[in-house]
């Protein structure tokens, strides 16, 4: 028997080797997981389509409440909330043939939906908890998200893409642990997996991510998830709903829910246009509450005795220059100093890092501001896993934003939260006695599944079976901009319109086949090259034609709508957005017939918004003076600029400042050395440094390791001056607050990590 086994062993080995080779060949030669459009479509503009104007939309909303209105003019569903959830519900319902209205108090996607981590993901840490705690709910959540991830990337291919994410390993025992976790992640995705995760040697890890901390690095594990442009995705959903017949309006606030006298069931809502103050009613058979962090506001309108169910938490992100990370790979630090997860991801040409998670109190702010202590915490964590020869500075933060994650508690029949019961980890559906259907919780990746469940329940609750022409089709419905798009479409844009390659790639990536329409509205540059595409900022590929397109085709009503959500300039670089503001207001003002007073109000409103995006007030004052705005902006709107104590700047010194500091050093130095008492005296020759205290100087000397010296040289003096600018930008976190931040965050509060 032993001899017989021995003869067969080579045959078994050969068979196993052949099977392995065949499997590898199949894997290597398999087509891309995400299908692209036929190449023939790359040079063809899409069929012309101009959506109804906002004024036309408002007229249709008003028509639903006229006396003697017909059943065809009454809406089947009124959706309140224009974020990812509300827009997804509008797409699902309108594609089934229902007559849908959607109103949003602010702008579409102006809240949580534009301030995410930009990932389309399943949740590696959810999977970790599912395995470690045998939690079946967490397992289901990961499975659902991985399924939705594939659909997400297929229905909006130009707005989303695969992204490899590296987990650096600094302990040998972590290699099999991380590798097994990522392989299980792949296994759960099954046939819907993007690409297989893999191990990377230390050398390959540093080659792929040269900015990485090399000391103690063992290797890395790389897995794949998706990434998208969240605000542009939100707009694509809104426009897809419009194309299927939905009536949508931003800046329309629901002020009252209307009920029938007979049974107290909802029959509509009173709405106010927040831009004009005009009020009217909308009649609808059913109302859906999809207001995210503001869910409790709508529930309170329905029931004055409602007890809050939203447990909001704030997560901040910062934007850094592109040289902090590779362009094609992200990084995840799964074990920060306080147990949270930090992402370090390339996005839209820059790098974003985040996120924190801090409980906040009600009511939720519309435009929360990133706290300075949280920004510094993220920077400190980033420093830990970047090479020590990279100095991560506060001045490198181009923008910082805070998003509110609307975690909710399950609701009881009376509409109240169930006491101390755990937070709902995925999403929650609830129908109030009045008929108000509430959808809350969830995340961007699962918006489509949430919408499908919501509309299924709405059809049943509001007796709309006869109205719906079909079931849910959104798993195959491609969003506006997808049909004529291909990865090579940008070449056709260059050849037809003579625009820069970077601009053409940006337009194709953010508008899909609608990029042809954007460039149709582009004015000639007057240059030999490019022929079309006047940039709003020399640093980024946004062009003036996008402003016109946003007004005419995407319902942009304010400068912030364009700078923050139709484009992403405010998220990428708050100062660049401020620089572009005058030209944006000029174009939008001409398109929307703004008065001089309205233009002034737009400037003040945008300044306030950019300060919530991390722009220092001192910077906005300085920019008014220096960046060459027109007389109307410089004089009438702003007045005189205030002196600037410190600014967020990627450069340490302004032009000529080094020469002036060198002269101040020479005037107070003994030989080539400057004594410590003379440091402040030398600085006072430069106006900007006169307000710094002795405590500021001492703090910087301690940080730079110069506090034990009796004197310093010129280079050290310049280092102290540069560091002072960063020390003065914001307060250091109080000790109690810092300790509170460093308490370990559970998985359901951290958003599941990846």
C-alpha cells in the first residue's frame, strides 16, 4: 500500500501544480471586474438634455395644492432631505414610475453626504467584530456593504474607482493576522470581489509608499476597496431622479406637516423657499423623512412629544498636499494612540486624512467646524507613520472639515428611542402613527439598498401598488453621465475642444458624458493652447464653464453650492476657493441676475463657510488685500484688511521676509550668534512678530530642542520664526479634553474603520 501511494504521489503533485497554474492563468487573464463602456462611445457626445429649471420645478410643486387638483398632479411621495439617502430614494421611486417630489432645506448634499471619508467599502473592522464576538448582525452588514460596493462602482463608473489600501506591519505576528483578515474580506465578497489582497515585502512597501516610516517596518498587506466623489455622486443621483420625472427643489424648508381632519394621517406639507421667503403647500399621498442628522426635527414636527433618537457624532478630515501620499494607493493605520482608525487617501489630486469621532450635543449645527485640537491630533497620528525626514506642519493643512454621522437608536411604537439600547449599526425604518416614514442611519455605500427597502415599504404603506409600474431596478440603472463615458473619453474632449489634458481628465472623471455639455459652454482662452478652458485656479483643473453648467444644469443657487459641492475646491484648498470666489460670483451673478447687495451677501456667506472649512479669519482678511480682487470686492464689500498675526501657509515665509529677518538677526547678533534674550528684540523689527509673547517663543524653543542653548545661529533663528507661525494658529487642547479624546472608540461609533 505504501509503495502504491508512493507511485501516485508524483501524479498528485503534477495535478495540483497544473490546477494551480490554471487558476493563476485564469486570474491573471480575467477581464476587469468593473466593465467599461465600448470604445466607440468615447468620442460621441451624449444626446442633448436640459433639465427643467428650478423655477419650473417650483411651479410643479405649487400646482399640487391648487383647489380641485387632479390625482395626476398630486404627488405619490414627498421626500424631505436631499442627501445621499433622500436622493437615492428619489431615484428608486421615480424609476418605478411613481410621481415623486423632493425638497431640501439647504443644498443637495450640503450636510453629511458631502463630508464623508470618500470610501465605498464593506468595513474590515465590522468583520473583525463579527468574528471576534460572533456577531451575526455585523456579518450581515459587511455582506450587504460588499454587495452594494460592486453595484455602486458599476452604476456610476466615472465617479468611483478601485483603490488599493496598504496596512503597514511593524510586528511579525501581525502579518498572518492582517493577511487572514483581508483574505476573509475577499472571501465574503466572493465573485463580487475587486482584486485579491496580497502581502508586500518591506522593500516593495517602501517602493510603493516612499513616505512611510521605515524604522521597524516588516512589510505590508494590501487590500482593495472603492473610492468616490461623494458630493458629485449626490448631484448625479438628483439629476438621475429628475431625468426619470422627479420634481426636486433645494433651499425649500418644510415648516409644517399637513394632516387630514378625519384620521390624522399626513396628506402633505407646508414649504418655504428660504431664498425668497415664499410659502406654499405640497400635497402627497406619503411623506418620507430622510433628513439624516436632522431626523428628530421632522419627527418633532409630526409629534410634539417625540423624544430624540439621533446620537450624532462628529468626524473631522483634513486635506494635505499631494506629496504626502502616492497617487494610486491609500494607507490605513488600524491602531492609533486611542484605538481609532486613521485613513490616508489620495483624492482629487490631494491627500485626505481622518477621521476622528467625537460625540456632539443636540441641536446639530448646519456647518460644524473642525476643532483645532482634533486637527492637531490627526496631524500627530500622521507623523507617527510617515518618514521622520518629512515634517508634517499645520501650515500644510489646506482645508479641514467636520461631518456629522447620524447614528440612531431603534424606535418603539410610540416613536421614542429605546432607552439605553445600542445604536443601530446599519439603518432604521419606522412608520409613525400619522404615516410619516422615517429612514435613518446607514452609510454612503449602502444608500441604494436603503432606498430600495424604503420605497418597498412606502408602496405598501401608502397603497401605491397600482401606481408603481415595476419593482426596484436601481441595481442596473446607470446614473446620469455614465452611458457615454469610457476611460478614454477625455481624449475626445481634448481633440474637439482643445483643452488641457488635466482639465479634460478632471471633467470626464466628475461629469462623465456630461463633460461634452460643460465644454460646450466654455469660452475661448485667447491662447494658442489651450483653446478652451479658463481656469478658476492655477492650482486645480476647475474651469469657468463649470460654474455656468452648475447654474443651468445642476441647480446651484449660491457660490458655496459651486465651490463646495458642484466642484470640490473648498474641500481641496480653502484658500484657493477664496481666491476663485470673485470670478465665481461674477459668473453666477450674471447667470442668476444678482443685484449688488446679493453679491455682497454671497461674499460674506462664502467667507463664513470657508472658515468652517479650516480657513483662518486672518487669512481671509489678508487675501482681500493681496489677491487682486476688483474694486467692488476690495472696497465696497470688504473695507481695509486687518493686520495678520499668523496664517495657514504651505510656505514658511512671505517673499522678502527671509531677507528682513536676516537683517534683524545681524543687527542684534554678537558675531554670528544671537543670545536668547535678544531673540524677541530681533523679531520685533518685523511687524508680524511683534505680538508674539515670551511664552510663545519659549514654547517654540522647547519644541525645536533649543531651550537648553544660551544662543542660536541664523538658521536656528529662522526655524524659530517659522515655528512661531504655527504655534499661534490655534489653542492647544486642554488636558481634560485631550484625555476624553483618547478614550477607545467602539467599532459602531468609529464607522467600522474601513
